[in-house]
C-alpha cells in the first residue's frame, strides 16, 4: 500500500505543509481546495513545488453537492466539475473526490446518482481523469458506504470508483463485512482517521476531533482487516480535521502521521498474519519490565539540596560514576541519578530547564530490538560520547527534549550499576520502605499530548487508559495514563488548555514539558509517613474538610480516619481495592514526590482526590512555604 496525507491535516501555509509532509517521508499528498485557493501562485507553480519536494498529488478535494440534483442545479454542477478538472490538469492530479450530497435540493435515488456519476466519469475520462465517491456520515440521501458502493457499481464506469473513509464508516458503526465483497480495483482511495468516542453530531465530531490511528477509540484494525481481505494495494491517506493539529507544529504532526501508519500496518501484519505490501517489518513492541532509573540534571548547590530531600525520603547514596560527576541514589528497586556534569547533555538540559528530570531509563526485554523499532518509527535517536569501558546506553528523545534510555537484562546493559558506577558503603542508614517507582507524570502542552501518547504506545507494549478530566483551581487538566498489563510501568500524561493550572505553570516556569510528579510505592504508607516525619520531610497539608467528607462517604472507622488525617494521607477505594497517597511539598524545579500504597490490586491514580491535592498545592503556591532545595 502507498501512503499519503491530506494538506488539511496540518497547520501552516501550503509551503510549510508540503515541506513537513516531505520531511516525514510521505510521497503522496491529498490537496485540499482551500490550500490551493489561499496559495499565492498558479496550480502549475504548486505542481512544480510538489514535484521538487519529491511528492505527487494523489487526489484533489472536496467536490460537494453533486449527485441527484434537479435542473438547473444539475447542469451547473457539471460545469463546476469541468472547472475542477481544469485545475487538476494543471496540478498534475488525476483523481477528484466527490462527497455525498448534503443539499436540501438533492432528490435522492440510487439510479439517478449512478447516471450522474456515469456522465461525470465520461467527462473525466475524456481528460484522462477519474472521480471517486465518498459517503459522508451526514450525507442527505447517501451516508453509508454500502449505498455509495451501489452507486459506483451501477455507474459501471472504469473512471468512477469508491472512497472508503474510516471515520464516516466507524462513527456510524456500519457493518464492516460488506467491504470484503468490494473488488479492490473499484476502491480508488482509502482515507484513514481515528477519533475519540464522543456523543455528538457527526459533522462537529468529524471536523474538530479526528486524530491519527491509535490516538482515538475507533475500530481501525477491524476495518483494515476487512480491507486487507480485498487484497487492496492502493492508496491509504490520512485525512484529519483536528483543532489540536491545527494548533500544533506541522512538522511534528506530519511525523506523527507517518508513525501512526507504520504502527497501524505493523499491527495489521501481526493480527492478519498476511504480508502487508509497502510496510517495513518492525521488531515487536517490547514489554517494559520497570523504570530502571530517573536522572536529574542539576548544578552543585541544587544537587546538594535535592540529595538532602532524597536522604529524608530514605534513599542511600549507592554509587558514584566512574568518570562523571554523577551520583546514584537507591532505595528498594528505585534508582535516582543526580547528574552535575559541567558539559554534555545533562548540563545543556540544566541550562535550558533548570533543576529537572533530564532522562528516564526503562528496563525492556530487548533493548537492541527496541531501539531498532524506534528508528523505524522515526523516533529521534540520541548518542553522546562515553568513557572507555563504559556502557553506550541506547536512547531516543522523549518529552520536552529529555532522553528515554533502554536497558535490558540480556546484555551488558543489565550490569549498568557495576560497569559505570563505583559502589559506596551505605551501612547504618535506614530506608523508608519505598520499593519501586509507581508512576511518573509528565506535564506537556495540550497540543503535544497525542504525540506522546502515540510515541509510547507505538514503541512499547503499553496501553492507554481512558482520559480523565481533573479540576485544578486554575482550569481543567486532561490526564491520560499509559501502562503495561501488570502495572509495572505507569506513565501519566497531563496537559491543560488553561495557562493557570499547576501543569501549565510548570511548563511556563521551567521552560518546557517534563516530569513533574514522581510517585514512589510503599507497602506500608503509615510506616513510611512516620519515617518521613522523623527525618523532617514536609508533607502537603490536606484540609480537615476532606477527612470529614471521607467519614461521610466511606465506611472507614473513626480511628482509621484519624490515622489518615494525622498523616495527610488521601484515600480511594475501588470495590475491595484501596489506594493511599501522600505528597511532598513542591521542590525547586517545580516537581514533587508522591508516596502511594496500592492494596488489593487497585489500578487507578486516585483521580477522585486530584482536585483536593491540586487545591492544596495552589494554596501553598499563593502562600509559599516551598521546601527549599
Ligand atoms: Mg474523507
């Protein structure tokens, strides 16, 4: 299959869109009339620009309100079509997309529509062109691909074919089985778009909320499996109307589009076990076993202050890097690396973002296969010089320009702590019962959220949890987790359209997206809180009212509530499963730690408590008693 993307999917001027499309390795482009009309030049000049970029125009659209018109509109519609054909000849494009009629004047009738298309086919063929018919989900008489196919079938013209658009088909939940019976040479174009499941009218849903496959909830894979049964080997084009994409970077969105197609075709190959033409074979998505370490980029004074907090949290200094100013802090399976190098990646990151998390390492099953998959998915690789005998840990760029490293247990990378670090004596220090990373939350621009969702789920064997909307005193925060089957790795993506939420202020104050919240798991939160208290860690104070409400809405006894209140511990329950959470105050760098305990297989993140926590954090920000590093 050959892939393409519609100009409407991207932001910017036509030049910017085409450059982004070419850079994202597309070869085909679907030209939207508005992009052509708003270009200051002739269709011939556009054609030259497209060819110079190594692209070709695979379709021109949209042509509206054509079939089933009474006179005199019918004659006028044919005259309009002839003018479009003139433009297409200049543009070097041979396929016109005709959307089903939405005009109240349209008469309807399959045979009348077929006769119109037969005549249009004749006129197109005289100029070496073709036309393709698409059923819009909100078409007046034709809003189902099965009816559009019947029109095309009865038109019985080699220059008239069908467009299948996943949005229009899946939004209406139309049976996919009849696709298998359509001859592949009668399908002139397949348009791919996903969307979140929303309960709204088809037109608004389509015009504002489309997204790339794997970013939404529609049944794209079953559609592709039905298409695959026809042995279709023609064009797959992304046609995405999205407010988010229009506000985002054309370059980033174009790369996301290519990545989503590569991922989709790879999944298709895996599920149908049929060779999918034109799609490179990728190594499988690697299971993620754990977060191996989190790395902070710091200057010396900030590092000393962070290390004091880490000690308070029960971490011990476990190693020093053999050649760099880098320290390893450890507790249970949690490794935190503090990098104070005066040059290199972490140093540059620190200069740009201040005290912040500059890298995260994931322990995967096969790190070489993961990096190979990443490169094939157009993720951005990263390498920097390493000392003699030290490990070259494979990495790609992640959120906010940070790094995502991959280590595994099958190579030398599994001995990272022995190879690159000298261990340090740590006897006599008492840990606080923290056992592993529970989850890491990354705050980002709203427009980036779908990018990173696709990044994580296309590369790694992680699945997305439903989006949660959380009320911050400064606005609504959209929160979406990606996690593995067992809950060993959980990453939470947070973004807000309001500039006043904690998530947005983090972006403003620390110059970019990144890890804002580090949640660590304990098996006994009460014991952990006692230890933290004893070592002077200040926890986020939770208002009395919260505990009064907890008493009213749960069956917890007074003694249990008192214990939670005394520890500033938040509580949630899901059936028999329970969740306990407590927060440190926000540290310099804008991030904070959370300590959680999950009992009975609790899978969530305490969303019910998020509003309380955010209000408590906002309270402290307006009256700052920030724990200084
Ligand atoms: Mg379409």
